[in-house]
C-alpha cells in the first residue's frame, strides 16, 4: 500500500515516512500541493495525508484537484488550525486529524484501508445478480449474491459490507428486508434499487426514513453505483478516525442511462 504525505514542514513529513516504512508501508513525501498533485497524476496511491494550511495551494484546494481526477482516492487532512477544516470536510475529505497526530489512530486507519471491500446484492433476478456481480468483482469487490430474500441475514457480514437491495421482490417487500437488516445490523449501508419508481415511491420514502443511503432506478449507470460505493467507503473510513457520518444532501437519486449487461 502506497501513501502520499503532503506537508510543507519537511521534518513532519520525514517523521511520518519513517513511521510508515517501519510499519511496512510504501510512503512518499511532497512538500507542496502542486508537487503532490503531480505525483498523484503520475503514480498510484492508496491514500493521501495532507496538511491543510500550506502556501500557494492549501489542502482543500489540493483535495479539489485530486477529486477531479481520482474521486475514489481517500484524502485525510492533518492540521494544527481550525480554519479550512469544515470546508474540506464539506468537499468530501474523509476526516481531519489534529496535530500532534495520534499515530496509533492513524495506523488503525491504514489497517482499515487494507480490508477488502464487500457488497451483497439482494435481488430475486439471478441474471441481474450474476451480471452486476461479475462487473463488481472485476473492480476488486468481494461480492455475495442473494436471490432468496429470506436468507439475507445468513449472507450478510457485519463489518462494513454494503447491501444493494431491490425493493420489489417476489414474496416479500424489500422494505421488510431492510427493516430486518436495521434490526440486526443498524449501521450497514443499504443502497436501494428498483425498476418501478412510481409504484415504489412510498416504499422509497419509508426506507429513506430508516436510513437507506440512496435509491437507484433501473436501468442505472454502473459509474453512478461506483460513485455511491466510494462515498460509503469514505464514510466508513472516516468513522475509524472519529469523523461522524455526513447525511447526503439529496434524498433520492434517480439517474438516466443503462446498466451494462455482460
């Protein structure tokens, strides 16, 4: 795993590099926002740790530039100042760590980054499960396909899995399945899907009230699903660092386009 440390304080950056290398991570330093952006464009990193107050390009400006080219790349701010923090979090950065850094907390966060991302597709259409599952596996996800809605709880993990839940199932409503998930796994992120936006509108409203994350309408674009999965992943990582979950600004996500069957 490769980490990019961005800080105009060279001693601070070197200290972090030394710690990360002892722990078995690859780490590089950039001493300005512009140099960090150049490194991101040229190489692959799994995480960026950036000071927020830097001359010329501050951490928030750097984050915006990174987000434009690699929106899935996790960015964590480090700062001894309160200014710019809220702005950075509103832009979508994972969390802010106060200097002096809690190294054990930071190492715990990096350990969480290593975990495989997992998704459970709950849909009584086996072809949909198989096709979407194949696409997500090709992008590095561990996928569980659940075509029997009565066996959902047997299939779910409790640690950071995302559930993609169809609202219109043959023998039970997706809303009832969601209520059962909430009873046993209150913090699992659940993304709803349905091909019946008008018919299922009341169920969507009810599901959002018990913290469904968003709703996608079939046929949906795979890019939009991946964007939602990245948002969920970043919020999970933020919780590791003590950052409270942020509510989505939009309650319902209806999107045009086609889900790419294989």
